[in-house]
């Protein structure tokens, strides 16, 4: 009996009036876990009851602890009739099971009812005493940490990245059970909420077991989804990347063994750790924490890698000692290849859900790989054997794997899976980016390994990942290759599509922007097999067209790479919608894109020709304008003014450019559909006219705004701490879909998206200059004629004044927070930074820079260099002076890197902090902490000190008085606000002040206005964290203590 | 193609102060959009009317949801549903409870009952304030009144604690509550020239000096109800006008003190007895609730108007009242010095505040 769960009900407030006669409520609380229920006394006649209950103790298996939610029900006592439920709170106690996370969960939770929404709040305290179970065959996986974050979490260091984990569980949907006919909507909703909570607990536990089996201790990039298959059941599935993580300490981690032997310590009190934390930049200074799980990581390490690998990995170590690792490059490469093979061969699916990697991990990127399949759903007969669904996904994954192989890659990164369901038809989709990874990092990501790798890799100029991984002579598809524009040594494609974040070390010119391709295809309303076939037939055409659109829009913006590409295909009864979103960028290593050429088929007609040339002019003008907007200045300028160290390259590059005029992309998308040149638009048919039209009608982003769907916007580093996460949902009704032309539909759909973006820009105008990051569109077709678009994103204000900013950077100690650097390197960087301050001045007045200065304004002469920056090869720093260009690039990179991390050193009074400070004085009511929410994995201008556990919540809201609640908009507005509030409350109760990697995975909205009814399901997830603003870093120790006291007080207040 | 549903929800509730004002002013969404269009926001932000409409709708919806909480501001501070930075919370509350001069002049001193609420259409037409806004302001008055009506302790502090208003606004509400409780007449034509601020000042004086709170700081309703005992005692002042000797003596003392100091000496001398009689009659009648209501009317009729017709300036009035009050001390036969000063101190302040065009 390995766990004791203790719950105390303290008080309630703002309860609804349940007794009309007295305008009061006689409230009591039922606490339920598993099959055990406790009750508090009735607190008569009060809307603010003080129960101050004893500690209710549940003795439970840790398996149950992981699966079951704690269920707290607030009821109104009624002597004569049945007690009325006021509402419930579900608390996922999983965050309390990890030995590093919060020791207690305590705070005010909104009391939620699926019919009435939030009805007051309840103050609850929850504790778990966990005894260790050393049983190898146990079914629980307590202690495995889960992260939604798609990168190695900031306070951790990856010791090993083990690889892909997946699991799915199925069940009958309570909404479709026979009993649903006789129970109330409330009971049905609650059954559903509880079941999904149970299923996701079970899923997490099962995945945890797999992770333990692999020898890991955490899942990063955890992505859990629900498939509401209606009649045929409910599927909860999840994928993630198993890792062994180590908490970062401020002592050089390399001195310690990779993972100290686990001990069986009980949980530590959170306040006792972090004795001297955040002044250092290398992450939280908690001394290496011990892990509670019973597997020895060192053992798993040896299990993972064959003995020959270990031998190999020793070789470069000796090479490093001599400091001339670069020369060993040739033979080592061969060794890598061997190693790579063996490291990946035994993996069933070499997939990684991560989108950002420790530097040195990603070697080459091949391109996007994706696979889709259309399936007909049938009832899941045996929930214990979800084999059909498993087989479906295995099939798709196999396909992805083979696509990756075709691109010469052994791994797929930025991998994700999704479904779209309409009635009995289901489209399963998977996509990722084929890549070559550094195999050593898979076994040991410790810093040693990293620096080693850098040493013997001569190409760490930030272009390496762009180099083609496949054989030039044996290309998987017709692509146009040129020599890399940075190193001039390796071949690169002319366009690169990926699903990952731009790597930190990537050399980027200018800024990026959100690029969307939108498409609508009609289909006949059919049933079963015929329907599935019709859809399958449409899919390739849609993909091709989306791809063409993306390519054209990319060219129009004078960019050559897409990151974070996400293609969503949604199936409805009578149409299919395709929406591709990505962030366009100009990668310095890739050739400059040629323009778009418009040609007509019938040149005899002069007015027609006139029309074409007009269009051509418009397109050309727009390309020029976009170059200005996104500050894309061809990199040649730098070389010219500085005097290129390799004179012949200029010539060469010119040559390449002219060649690159007609080429194709690297993505594996069906190029078999025609050898049509992507750059030449023939307007011989209506489609092409429409294409061009849609190209030109995309409204430009208003000035002061940038947008991207990736986490960071290259070229903008100086974020302030002013951020606003939001969700916007729109539903449109198309009348008479069948009578509409597909052209009209296409335009309508495109307009919907554009209008939504326009509204967002307008709403957020007070935050200018700002960037919308992680713009995530979700399209659904809830009914015949309805299109639903949900957008979640975060707007972050940035500081325009970069020059002022850069000078600050050097003095700021919080450099390089994000990257996992060890102490030695850190100091080194600081040093570099100091130097760069002086060289920066030199740059300022160097006449050779004049050309740039006139372009970018005198205030920011450093930026163009920074944007073109490449990664610093620290180990070869000694001979940095040999190349002037490289030198500058290094500086620039350091500045840029530094600036990413010191975001808010400028804004001393962050609005929220200020607000909090003010709050205390005038309004003396108990302050609820402000909880930030962001889809990003970090908080700009702040340092994450602690991860408190995963938040994964599912809510249902239903109404039978839609009009009274302000119609559909009023209903959904209130519901989304309620969901936010409940997420914030849970985070605050865990002692956190933010949710990172927040995502609204599902928002299913159904209405029946005639019956005055509506129902909505929302599923959200994220990582609860605690952060400290950079500006508060100095006072951090005292502050964290204060906040600890505050939470203590919050509950203490009520007791007294 | 029609938009069925359109919502925008921020983690931090987005509040546009201009839209909030339009909402408070009771404009419909369409009117608000029209007004915003006129303000040139479309050109400024480079956007279209449909975007503006969607934005306005969103805000209106949020405000409607917030309104429930605004009815009890401490709830707004404690609730978890909307994350609003405290300065913004303060702004929301302050603006919600702010009322307009024309409106308050119509309602001040009236009973805050259903009947008055029904007459709000007339108030709306008369003041050109939308009916919706009138209702909000009226309901605010009524809500504040109901909460603090029977509370112990100082009125302004009670209002501040329960509604988290600024000092100034809490003071104004104290005046509204005080006037509504005693039902002072403020609507007569003769009183039209007075502003709410004039009345608020008078209310402050009355609360400070004439209520129970002036003598006992822990009494129920201490700041709302006038001190009955005091009003009863005021009858004793009658001696100043009924006793001929006392009246003459008083007059000569005042005249001596003011000779050469005021421009309107002769007028003053001739009207002294009338003025004195006016002031003292007001005092002696205050025990009757009806006459309390007419306090301001009486002050204007019996004192301010006669003075104005004789072209006294404010300085003359001030000197006269000061001397009129002080010289009573020298009257040996007059035994009610304390009472006299409690009465005249307040009356003087009120008259001085009310003595303008």
C-alpha cells in the first residue's frame, strides 16, 4: 500500500444562493477518491462557509494515485429532499507524485458545474505521502516527469534522449451509452469528464512504465489527444519523447557522474532547496537531486548502447585533449555513421516529438515528411485490446519512417500526430521533419559530448543543419542544389521545409513571418466506403495545392525556408478544409529565392499581355516591399564591404543565383504530380488566376506587428515581459454550400482566416511593437454548413530600441540561460561579450559598414550582423582572428544570444510586478497571484526556477438556456474564461505563477439554437512552472520565500 | 455567409477604456460602433468596420459578465474568473460608480424607491443621458444606500470599504446617501443654480456637525441620521429673536463690528432683523422632518435671496456671518453658546458654499 493521500477542506466563498427563502446556503463537501468518500459537516446558512475539516486520509495504490482524479463535490444540504449539487472540483494529483515537485497543493479552486459554470470557490489542501515501491513488476510509474514543452525543459539537462514513446487507450463514450437516455445531462457530462480524466491518468501511467523500461525518467514533448469517435467510442492517445533528465546545478555538472545513483529519499520540502539560486545563469542551482525511481540509469545506459559504441565514444575524447579535433573529422565521420546505424537500428520508430534540441544534436535536416490515411470507424468491441487503432498508427508511422529513409535520414524530429473525424470517417495524419542526429547525444547528452562534437565538426557556422543529408547523385526527388552560402563547402537545397523550431544556431537573415496556405474542397455527401475513397482521392491534390500555395507565398516574401510547418486537413460532411501554417524565414545558408514569373498562354492578345505584365509588376513590387518589411538584405553586402576573405565566392554565388531560378523543393510532397515549375505561374486557367489573386490579397501585417507560429521570431530578441495569451474562436455559417463554387469557398475560407488575424491585430494594437508568437489555428467543421476556427497565440511586446539594449546585455549576468552551457563556457561567453562591446563601437564607425547603416537606421547598426550571425565555435576561438568575418559573426552571435536571454532587463517596472506591488497597498483584500499563460516554453524576461508538473484538463460545459447566457458567443466566452480560471487556480495551488507550453488541444462546440441548447468540450494542457523575473533576480531568494509564506498565509488566514 | 459566433478571450482580460465608457454611457453596440468610427479609429488602426464591430461586441460581452461582479467590488478583487491587473480593477470600479452631474441633480434627495426608478425615463429625456446609464447610476445609488444604511461607523469609510472607491467618490456617495436618507429638497427652481458639488460640501458639513456621529462615534446610523436631540435643542435659540432686547443688542454689536468694513452697511443694518429672524426660524423648525427637507430652500429664500437682492458680495456675507455668530457670545442673557456655534458654524459654511450665481 504505497501511498497515503490526505485532503483537507478549509473554506468556501462566493457560493451561490441555494435556498431562495433565506438567500443562503447550507453547504457541505464530499471528498471522493477511488471508491472511498468522506464528508464534511454541514456549514449552515452561509455563502462563505468555513469547514476547517480534519485531514481526510485515503490509503491507496500508487497505480490509483496516477489514474484517479481527486473529486471534490460541494453540495447544499436539504433536510427534506435530495441534496443539491453546487459543483465539483477535479484535482489531478499527479504533480504531487514527482519527488521534485510541490509537496502540497493548496489554494482556492473554482467550483465548477457543467451546467452553471463556476459557482464560487473552495479552499482545499492536498498532500501525498509516497512510500517507495521497489517491485520491478509494478504497474505504476510514479516519479516519471511529464512535460508538454517541446524542448529540454530549462532547468534540466538531458543526459540521454531515449526516443519515441506512444500509447493509446480506448473506451466507450458515456455520452453514447444506453444509460445516457435516462440520466441528466449533468450526470452524463460528469461521467464523461471523469472517464477522460481516468483514461488520461492511465495513459500517462502506461507511458511512464515504458519510459522506465527504456531507462528514462521523463517524457518531454508529451502530446495527448482525444478522439471523440462518437458511437464507436473514445480514444485517448499520446506520444512523447523519453529522456533522462538531470536537474541543472550551478556546480559544473561534468564533474559529477552523469547520474548519481538513485536514493530513496522522501520528498524534500520545496523551500529548503535553492540556497543560493538565481544569480547564476546556468539554471536553478539546486544541487543534483536524487531520483526516487528504482531503476539505475547507469544500468540502462549500458543497456541502451552496445559495448562497441562505448569504445568509439572514447576516441574523440583523446582527440579533444590535443585541441586539434578538427583534423580528425574525416575518419570520425565514418565512425559516426557506424554508430548512427547501430544507435537507430534497434529503435522501432526513431521519432522525436521535440522541436528544439540541445546544440549539436541536430546534424542535418532533410525536409518535411508526412503521411495520411483515411479510415472507417467501427465500434471498439473490446476496450482492453485497442489493436485496430494501434495498427492504424503503426502503419502510418512505418510510412513516415520510410519517407525519412528516402531522404537519407535516420530520424524524424518535430514529429506529431493528429486526426480529423466526421461521422464514421477518420483521417489520421502524422508529420515530422526527416533529420540526421548526432548519435552520441542520444546516449549521452552531457556537455562533454557536446563540446567534443563541436570540436571535431568544422562546420558549426549555423549552416550545418541545412546541408543535405541525402546523396547528391541519388536524390530522392528532383531538387536543385547549390553550395552552402555560409561555408561554401557543402551542398544545400534551395528551399527547406521543416516542422521544427529554427535551431538556435541557425544563421537567419532578417525577420520571419507567418505564412498560411488555405484551401477548401467540396465533396459529395456519401456514406461509408465510398466516402472514404472520395476523401482519399482528394487528399493528394489538396496537399499538392497547399504546397504550391506555401511555395508561392514564400517566394513572394523573398524567403527560402519554412519552420514549424503544420498542415491540417479537416473533414466535414460535404467539404474538406486544408490549412497549412508555418513561419517563413530567410536562411543565410540557402540561396536567395528567385522571383515569381507570370506567363500567359495566349500572347497574341495585347490587352491580355498588358494584364499579365501588370500582375507581374504587382508581384515584383510586393517582393521588394516584403524585403524591406522583413529586413531581408542579401548577405552579399556584408562580404562586399568587408572585403570577402574568399574572393571567388562572390562570383560563384552570383552564378548559383541565376541557376536557382528554376528549381524545386526538398519536401517529400508528391512531386510526381507534375514537373511544373514552382516559380512560373501560368495563368491559362481560372485556377491560376485565383492563385495569383490569393497571393496578392493576403493583407499585410500592420506595422508594429510581426507574427509567427514558432516559439521565437528570429531577428527579434529583446522581448519585454509584457505578454498576453489569448484564444479566439469563430464560427461561420455558409448558406447553401452545395450551390457555391469551390472558388468562392476558397476565397471565403481564406477571408475568414485573414479577417480573424486582422481582428487580432486590432485588439492587440495597444501592445505595439509586438509579435504574435506560436499562432496556432485549429479548423473544424462541426456541422454541414459551419466552419469553426480557433486560434491560440501569445502576443509579446518587444523593445524597439536595440542599440540601447545591446549595451545592457554585456553587464547582465543572466546570459545564456536557455542553452545548457557549463560554468566554464559561461565565463568564456561573458568575456567574449565584454570584448564585443568594444568591437561593436568599432563597427559603428567603420566606414565599411556605411552601406548597412543607411539601410537599417543609425540606431541599430548591430542588428544586421546579428541576424546574419552564426554559432560560435568556442573551441576554435583561439584562431578567431584569422578571419575577420568570422570574428564579427562570433561577436554578433554572442550579442544575439545574450539578448535572447536578457529580455526584460530594460523594463524595470514590468506592468504586472508593478501591479502586484500596487495591489498590496490600496486594496487590502487577499491577493490572488497573477498566473501567466503562454504557449511558449519560456517566459520572456524571466527565468524558470521550477517545473511543478503537467496540467492536463478536460471540461464539458452545457447549457439549456443559451439565449439567457448571451447566445453562443456569450456561452463560449464565459466557458473559455472559466477554463483559463481553472487552469490558473490549479497552477497557483501548486505554488506556481505560470503555465508554459500551454495548448488548447480541443474545442468541440455544438449548438442547437432551436432548443436553446449548446455544448462545448475543451481540452487544455501545459506545464505549471514557477518563474522569477530577471529584474527581480537579485531579490529572488527572499522573494521566493515570501511567496512561500504567502501561500502558507492564504490557508492560514482561513484557519484562524 | 454569417458569423455565428465570435469570441476573443485573453488570459489577462483585455479592457478598452474608451469602449468601457461607451458601455457605461448606455450606448448599444451599433451606436458604440458608430461613435468609434467617427472617432477616426478606422484610419488610425487601418481596419474595417466589421473588425470594429467584433471588437465592440467582445468588450460589451466581457463588461456584461463583469457587471455582476462590479455590483460588489470586493468580489471583483477576489474572483478567479477574470485576471485583471489591480490598477485596471480600480479603474473599472471607479468608472462604474462614477455618476453624472445632470443625473445626480435630478435624483439627489429623492427617495431611492421603485417609484423614482419608474420616473427615470423623464430624467433621461431631460438630461439627454441614456435610460440605461440612468438606471445604472440609480441602481448604484440604491445599492450603496442599502449596504451602508444600517452600518455602524463613519459613512465615508463604510462606503470605501464596501465599494473600494476613491476618497472623492466615496465622499460624493456619502452625500447622496445622506441626502436620500433625509430627503432634502434639491429640485426646486430656486435651487437649480446649485451644483452637486455645493450640496456635497453642505452634506459633508452636516454629517460632520449635525449627525449623531458628531457626538457619538459608535452609534448606529451615526452619519446618516441627524442628531434629534440637537434639533430639539435648537428651539432654545428662539430667544434671539423673541427677546426684543437681545435682538437689538445683537444687531448693534454686529453693526459696530462691521462699520466701515462692508460695502453694504446700510442695507445690512436695515435687513438685519429679517435675516436674523430667517436664520433662527430655520433652526427652530428643524425638529419637523418636513422642514429638514426644506433646509436648503429656506436658506436660499430667507437669507441668500435677500442678500443677493441687496447686492452683497461673498466677502460681505462672510464678514456678516462671522460677526453674527461671534457677537452672540457677548450677549450675557444668551446661554446656548455651544448649541449656537454648532448650528451657525454649519449654516455659515453652507451659505458661503451656496452663495454664488
